[in-house]
C-alpha cells in the first residue's frame, strides 16, 4: 500500500460535508484593520481574515468520526469513559504506559519543567520553542541550543535539519557536568527551524549519549507524526514501515513526552504528558489537580478527550499526513516559480518566507518579518506570523536576541483549505514580492514582558 501511494498526488483523502463562510474584504478595510491591530497579525480579528495561515494549532477540521465522538462525551467529574479510551490509545500509538491529560501543550510543559528542573540546571535542546523554553527558564534552567549548524541556514538542503549536534551536546555535558542537566529536550519537526525533522539515526545517537551520562531524554512530541513521515520518505530502511511503526520506534527512545494535541491529533483543544517514568508520572498526576483539574480530565471536557482519542487513530493514517505535507510542498513549489526566498527543505506544517532575503533593505531592528506578515495581510487578507526577532524575545540580561532566521511562517491548518486557497496566497505573496522595494520597516511601540510576539504593537516608520 505504502509504495503505491507514494506515487499518488497529495489529493485530499476527504470531501466537504459542511462549509464555514469566510469574508472577502477590500484593501482599504484591511489597511484599517492592520493599523488597529498594531500591525501584529495575532491582534487581528479572525473575521477580518480571508485565509488564515497564522497557525495550525487547534485550527484543524475534525472528521465526522470525531464530531460523532463529541456526542459520546462522558462528563463525569471523575473516571470518565473517554479518559480510559484515550489512555488506551496513547499506549497503543506512542507506546508509553503512563498518561496525564492537560488542557493544552504548555500546561504539560509547565508541569514537566517544574518536576524535572532545579534552579541552576541546564536544558539542552534542538533549537527552541517559545512556550517550551519559557517554562524551562521560569523553572530556573538555562536553555542551550544544540541543534546542528545547518538548521540556522535557510538554504541548507540537509534532509534532517532538526538533528542534535552530538559534539555540542557532549561539550555542554562536560562543561557543566551531567548532574546539572535536567534533561535533553528534543522536538521534531523543529518548528522554529522551519518544520525540520530529526532522523532516527540521530535520535539513536542522542539516546546512546544520554544513556552513557545517565541523562533523561524528553520529547516534545507535538508534531511527532510529521517527523515520522519525513523519516519514512527520507531515511534509509524506513520506506516500507508504516507511520504508526515509525512513531512507536521514535517514542521508544524517550523517557517521556509532552504533547500539544492541537496539532497532530487534529482537535481544537487538548494536550498531555505520556511517560514510562513512574516517578515523574506520579508527580505530574499530583500537580495536574493543582493547575488543571482532576487527573482523569486535565482541564478538558469528556467530549474533548474523546475527539483526541479518535484523532490519534486518524493521525497515523498515511493518506492524512501525506496530503497535509503535500499541500505544503505544492505551496512552496508555486512560490518558487516567482523566486520568492524560502526556507529549505519545505517543512512539515508550514512554508517559511526568508524575510532577510525578501526585504534585504530592512534591518533586523526594524522587524522585517513582522512587517512582511502585515503587508501580506493588507494585500489579500492572508494571515501568517512572524518567526524572527520579535518571537526570539530578550535574554536574561534584557537584551534583544538576534536570531539568524528572520521568517514569516504560513502554516496550514489540517483539512481546512483547498488548492485554490493556496493559489490565492501564492498570487498575493508574489505581488508583495514584486512591490518589496516600497516596504519600509516598523518600530515597536508596546512590548509585553512574556512571549512578546503575541501582543506587541508596531507602527510604520516614515
Ligand atoms: C504548539 C506547540 C507547543 C505548545 O502547545 P500549546 O498547545 O500551544 O500550549 C509546544 N511545542 C510545540 C512544538 C508546539 O508546536
């Protein structure tokens, strides 16, 4: 089955049963909206957006099977049937025996950081993710990026840019001592690097190294199915394995994982911790009642747990993941025709525009990616987000971090948009690219303390 379907196009393995109208607006109207939103796409009203590529987080279309599951919600405070069904599916698909539900991914990150980190510890990881790193830092750790150098180069064609650089990791262990490393934090595909996967071979090497030094290896498994897909397509020895088999093998190397169910599981809300570590499990099951709710619902309704359990069964189906990644490849290939500068290889959940190349005349201090995301919205109502200097935030001394990658992310919600929507987005970005010389940067006029990209406001420079 797999060999044959690899040759098929990415055509959607579903048809549309219900539609949600979206509003077409004028350029003048969008100019007004953008200004009112402080040129931050996070602050736009969703109803003023035509094609929403802000994020794939919780924006997925559920299947009829998942919607039917909502009606089967057992809303008991304790011991809901849906909880046990979900737990069984977590064991079945991730192969980890213990499970604690949370309302979304960052709640799981918060608890794992609290449990595993002592102030003064270090957490090495492959690049970083915004909420993950913040929770690690709030728990008192210093985050250290140990991803391979290629990940910071948007033009490198390395097939596994999410890999950990073993030398960087071992150097850190030798420098600070293994007992100062709370755990190694590995994500895949790496969102901030452009949705880039790690290879199974690299994971095995990282596993051996952490085992040698008796350091725990933890997984941000939010996008694990996409990583499994890339391993199947790119790594020797995996072409004939199913997504489910590869996923299970990935998880077999980790002590535990945290997951935002709002991505792979194709639901609108949810998250969890899954682990083989009984001690961590017991602490998490205890902490969850403080922050989220009883350990059998974790801040979610019974119906949400049911939709997650059913989403798990759908996410490992090859046709679902190949059509998702097929949409993204199609988008990238169309943009290439207009010579729009992109991050390569195309990622698992999004196409990233290289704003440094797109707007070489706008200095990083004037927020090229933030500016570009606002310009694209004004042009066509297509909404993306900044992944550059605004997202990177400030370091512990309060200085701006200057990331090498200054990107606009255009992310695909699962099963939501059609090929003609993608074509509209392509035409708009091509138009903005043609007019790029007219674009000037912006200055930040309001900056929140935490995760500033969500709520910061900007003004155009004259
Ligand atoms: C979305 C995401 C998170 C955070 O999860 P939320 O559900 O948004 O709280 C953590 N890690 C990765 C890789 C993510 O994509």
